[in-house]
C-alpha cells in the first residue's frame, strides 16, 4: 500500500507540471491505476486525488480535461447501465419539453458505452412505443408529441452509435416512412423523420442501401413542400427593385407560423448525405436528382436555398474527386470526345440549365446566396474545365456586381468573386479566354481597386486574378489597343511591389504578377523595365522573397521579351549563392532559372559571370538528390554551348568531370534518369571538335575504377577478392553507356575500343572486366555496325556462354542482343539458328533475342517477326519458369508491334490444356483468363491479378465493364486460406509457410490500383470490409492496406467515418505489438516501420471531420500519447505530413 501511495503521489506532482504532455500522461496513468481492483488508498491520498481531478477539469488543455472526466467513475457505471436505462425511458413521456430533451440527450450518451443486450432492449422499447402510438386513445397533439419524441430519440441513438442501429433498421424504417408520408403529420414530425433518414444514410450505410430509392423519392417530394407559397414562372425573374437596391431591407418572405421550410431544409441535407456517401450512385443521381435540385435554386428561404446549393456542390465535388481524368477540355470541342455515359458528361449536359438558374442570383443583395453561386461555379470549372466557355457573358455582370463598391459586398464576397475569375481563366483554353475580352475594360478597374484594398486577402487574390488577366490581354492574337490598360495594371502592381510593410502573401503575389507583366508585355514598357528589374534584384537579395523572385526571373527569361543585361552581372553571383543554401525548392528553382538564362541570353553571358556558378555546380552532382543532379547536368551542357572562351569551358570540365566520374559508381543511377544529360550532352561536348578534353583521358578516367591497379606483393585485407570489384553492377551499365556515347562522338576510336575488347577477352582478365567489356561492346554495337569484325560474335558470345560466372554470361547475352540491332540482316538469322540448336544455352540466347526485339525499330524487325514468333511458341511450355517468362515478354512485345496479326494466334493458345502455356499467354497479352471449368493454378491467379493491376493502372477503360463480374472474385482472393498454410521443419524449428500470400498480396495491390483509377465503379462500403481484413493480415499486406486507408480518407471521408471504430482496432493491435528482447535487429526495424505506417493511416483518418469524436479513436489516441515511443513516433509522422503539405504548396507557387 505504501508503494501505491508513493506512486500516486508522484503522479499528483506531475499533474502540476507546466508541460501539458506531463499532465496528460500522469492523468492517463492515474486512470489506469484507478481501474485496478487491487488499488487501496488512505483517506489523505483519496482527498488529494479528488482535489487534483477537480482542478484538472478546468485545465486549459482539452485532452487533459477529457481524461480527468474519464477518471471520475471509470468502469463502475457499467453495472448501473440497466438501471439508468429503466430510469430514462419513462421520462421520454414527460409533459415537460425540457425533461424530454434532456432524457433524449442522456439516452444518446448511454448507447455509446452500454452492452449489446441493453442496447437491444432500448431500441426495442423505442420501436414498440412507435408501433403502439397509434393504437392508444389519446388526442392528436399528444400523439404527435409522442411520435416526435421517439423519432428524435432514435436520431440521438443513431447519431451516437449508428453502427449498432443497422440491424434494427428493418423495424425502424417502415415506421418512420409511414409517419413521414401521413398527410396529417405536422411539419416538425416530418422534419425529424427526414433527419432520421439522413442519419441512417450516414451512420448505417450498408443496411440503408435497400431503402435509398424510397428515401431519395421522399426527399425530392418534400424539397418542394411549400404549402403556403405559390411558385409561378415569375419567380424565376428577380425584380429590378431587388437587384442592387441598397436602401431596401431584406424582404424575403417568411412567416413565423410556417414551419415547412424546415422540412425542405431537412430534405436538402438528406440528399446531400446521399450524394456524399454513395459514389456508386453518381450516374443515377445525375439522372434523377440533379435537375430537380437545380430547379429548387429558386427557393424563397435563404437558409434552405443555401442548403440546396450545398447539396448540389457536394454532387459536383464528388464527381470531381471520383471521376477518371479524361484530359479533355470541352471548350475546344472536347465534349465530342467525352464518353456519354459518365457522370462528367451528364454534368456537362446540364451546365446551361445550371447557369440559367443561378446567373440572376449573382445580382441579388444576399451575400450568402452569391457565395453559394460562386462556390458552385468554381466547382463546375474545376470538375469540367472549359464548361463555362459559352456562358461567360451571362456571368460577368454578377462578377462586376460582387466586386463593386457596394455596402452589401463583404470582404468574403469580393474574395469569392476574385477566386472565381482566377479559376475561370486558368481552366479555360487561351483561345476561349477571348470571350472575356469584351468585359476586360469593365473588370480591370474593379480588380485594380481590389489590389489597393487594405485587407491583405483581397489584395492577394486580386493580384492573382490580375496575373491571369494579363495573360489574356497580352496574347499575340489580341487586336484591340491594350497599352493603356497594361500601363494601369503595371502601376497598380508596382505600387504593391514597392511597399515593404505588407503581408508576405501579398509580397509574393505582387512579385509573380509583375513577373507575368514583364514576361508578357515587357516590350511595351521599355521605359519602366530598368527600374522594375532593379526592384527584382532587390527582392532577390531578400531572404523572404528570394524564392518567388527566382521564379519570376525564370518566367521573364523564358519569354525572351526583354533583356536582363542591366542586372545579370549582379544577379548571377546571387543566384549562384542560392545553390549552396539548404533549401531544396530554392536550389531547383535557381537551376531552372539559370537554365532559361543560359538558353535565351547566351550572347549576354560573359566568362566572368560563369565563375560563381562553376564554383557551386560540382558540389550538387551526387546521388543524394538525383533530380538536382539531372538539372545540373542539363545546365552544364548549356554552359558548354555558350559563346565563351575554350579556356572557360575547359575550366568548367576540370571542376565537374571528377564528380561525374564519381556519380557513375552510384547504384541509384537506374535507366536514363541522369545518363541522358550526361551521355547525350556533356561527353559529346567534352570530346567534340576541337576537343576540350582528350578522348583517351576521358576514357581512362571512366574505366579506372573497373580495371584494377597494380597490386603490391601483399594485398590488403580490405581488398575485394580476386576477380571481383567493389563497384555496384549498375556502375558497369552506366559507364558502358558513357563509353558508347564517346565512341559515337569520335567514330575514329571505335576500332581501338573493339580491338581492346578482343584483347581483354583473350587475356586472363577478371570476371568484372569481362562483364564490363561485354556491356560496353553491346552498347557500341547497338549504335554502330560491327560486322567489320568477323570473329567478334563467336569469340565474344558463343564461347562465353559456357563461363562459370553468371554475371559474365548475362553480360554476354546482353551484348549479343544489342549488336544484332546494329545489323539485323547479318546477326539475327544466326541467333535464331543457335536458339534452335543449342538447348543448353537457350535461356541466354532468348535473353539476347529479347534485347533485340525490345530496342529494334518496328520497320527493321518487320521481316523477321514471323520466324521469331514460330520460334518462341515452341518454348511457351518450357519446364523452366525463367525461360517461359522471357518467351512471354518477347511474345507480348511482338503482339504490341503487330496486334492484328498476332493477337488472334495468342487467343487460340488460351484454350490450351497446359497451365504453363496459358500462363505464358496471360503474361504476354495481358488479357483476362477465359472462364473455363478447369483447375486454376496459384501461379495463374497471381499472374492474372498482376495483369488486372496493370490494366487498371494503364488502361482503366478496358476493364470498366468487367468490374461488376471481376470484383467479387478479386475480393475472394483476399481471404486467408488455411489449407494453403503449412509448417516446414528447419532443423529443430518449425517455420510456417503461407502459399497463398503471393496471391493475396497481388489482390490487395490490384485493389489499391482500382482505388486510384476506377473508384466510381467500386462499392466503397464493401471495399472497406476487405480493407479491414487486410489490416489483420501479414506484414506486406498490412503496409498496403495502410496506404489504402490514407487514400480512402482523402477520397471518401464520409464512408470511412462510418467504419472508424472497426478500423481503429487492428491499428491499435499493430501499434501494441511488443518485439521479443532477443529478436534480431531487422525484426525491430520491421515492427517500427509497421507502427509508423499505421500511425500515418491514423493521421489520415484524423483529417476527417468528427473522426476524433469516435470513442474508439479517442481511446486509441490516449494510448498513443501515454506511450513515450508511440507519442514520439506519432509526432514525427504529423510533422512529416505537415512539411510535405507545405512543400507541395510551395512547389505549386
């Protein structure tokens, strides 16, 4: 007991800490102690604990307050839940409204924590009372009041514990539907019934599916329910005395006794819930709901009208989030290319009706209505770019009205209008922007006034809109006189650019706007250019504005409309200095800016200007950031092309080539990520005529790391084994490409290189050298015809296939395939013949053939395709899986070259009785397996799922119609099959092997891809069920499902919110795993990465509104914060997420 008291005392001391985290963790530990049955405190300790908890109830931190509340009773109330229920339910019949309301609220809180038995009894009582309400002899007022109370109580229960209500929906829905449809029902009861429908849609998504049709029908019926007002055609026309009248008060019709507006508002919100949570119904919603909603934009009550707009905006937003990007701009006739059976096409067809319904609302006094109009128009343009091209004339008067100096125009109203102008101009093709030209003279003064507005947000958005307007006005095809207008825009921007004591956002927007003016109209402002460039130079030297200024200078340099010579000598050292700053975005922007300067102002660059850049570039050429390295390589190529002295260019190469040689050794150089700049530019320039660097000097430097130096009599212990090299094999490929490019630049050296190859092949050289010479011989042979060396093929390849080193054999195979490309007529027939004859080396020869097919031109290969096809088909049933994979890739590439000829042949092989042949065909042609009643090999399943994944990623339209049939089978492959799990004895240990893991992993990978490309065809609620199962699977599948959760939280937040409680449990289980102390280091790292990924998913879930209100989520977050390790990890995840968001925003500027 003494130990317990001491521990409690230490916790009480920490609760007085100034650090909220200490108070939180101490309170959480106290709660844990209080829940133990063995806890015993003396009177003094009890008083201290109670006093401290009462103090924490007033803590400034909300999380500490929540924990203090939970410490009050803990699990002690669980035994009283039944009594609480029995006490509350009779109070729902009280004659006092206040008592009924409070009882209703209490019942809502009770269902959060009560067990299933009590919950069932409570819901059963509510249903029973509603059923019997019409059979009791009571007056109409009492009957209506009783029904209202119980329906409200069902709403409270559903709001707090919706996932538990689903199983009772079949009893509840008929009753509430009946009450809603009764003609004698009062408006408040009908409102509560529709609110219940909304909650069922949001909280019981699966169970409510069968009732959605009737719910939508009732909502469409009651959204027009207005018995006290007669809508006629005149209501579509807004009277002149309502438009822009500053003296009249808001005279919207409203009757204090009329409650029908609540019914209409509830209907609009219920429809909004359907649109937000049912992406699979988008097509039906556009066909049945959207036009009736548009027709209700004439709603007389402003609050109801706003909710109707919100409902339609939700539909448009969902279309934007879930539709496949078609890449079609409808302003240029793209509507003819758009599919006619998509939500986007249906929305586009309704745009004229939408514009006609809202353009007069833009002229109203009501700022709330105009805000809704601009929000809807903005979402329309973002969803279907170019859709307003033919309607701009109808909308501009409303924009002018919202930007005018009218007392009814709030700051937010101006911001909405300016944002709409920006979205309108940036999401329409430049040719369509001419539609706005007739209105430019009217809009420009209004935007200029907004630029001078004292509120920074208005100024910032006005500068952004002005930047877009400049692009339209300064287009080369504009015919009207715009010099005076450009001068006006320039002066307005200049005023903000010169002002120093303004908001950072305004500074950046002013710089970008001025950059746009200078790049688009600099030649028309020659008298102002010098002063403006001096301002840019000043902002370039300012740490706060330097990044934005670099981007503006880049924009000006790309346009080539004015000379930068007045500031170039002073700007170049500043730009070069930015290359050493520890700010990645600044380095990238600076390199792009220098690239545009060297490209367009080559004649103005002196050798002295390059010195500072030459000094900084070498330090950036490394494999720490390959994107920056690639930009540096491109910049170096441009610098070598500048009209400066050869001495300056030689100095540049002397400084940079050592770093280039070093990066060649990097294993990160994959493909042509950086080599494109290097091989196609830098080495050609360095070995061109006249050569800046001698060919053989460069060659010697390239091969020096590969060819071993003379060793001392005693090799060091750290030296690599004989025949090996410390270089990564990727370095061999990179160096080989560079040597081939050198030979292309100096063809006279080809003979030397190839003969050196022959010598290295015949001498006693190491395996590393033999591998390397095969690689660079292949790279050269691909570019240059090597038939002048008659023994090259035999010496280099046929004899080498018998080598003992696999890397050497692979390089020889690569080499043979590449030299064939240089002269197919000479080499290819011999290769085909060898494949037919040499059964021992068929795998290597087939690899050579794959290289030839992959990199040959279609025209050169055309005459040999039939012979190659017949040869490959013979090996489609090879017992070696590796051979079949190579054959499949060759068949697939040939089919892509000539699909009309070869695809029917492959389709015939799908009927083969051999699984090996069918698997080869599946891998080759990427088509679905025919639904044949034959056993399916697990390998075939995995390949088919990989195929489906590839199709979903690259050609989503191909599988759209197949998904209804394919998805159930795909989901079926995510189940853990116990019959495929077996135990393998490994010495004294038993090791579990899951033969179905690869198939499940492929299925989840396919699900993730479908989420990216075909989400409109998915039932998200069904999809989430299988995601939940994946959260409990093995390591690889958990990692995939964590990524899915992040994506789902962004795409379908409402649907995910319904499953939060179920999703939290496996996340909690993952984060609670303890690794055994004697485990290897890799196991600790694996579990840490698993926990970190789980916490990333949690962080994504927390971005969903109300997700943190889930009891399961709150409890899990408390557990995370009470653990030192998890708390630190979660904080790191949140910081990474914030920094990534900030970086994306910065890059987008």
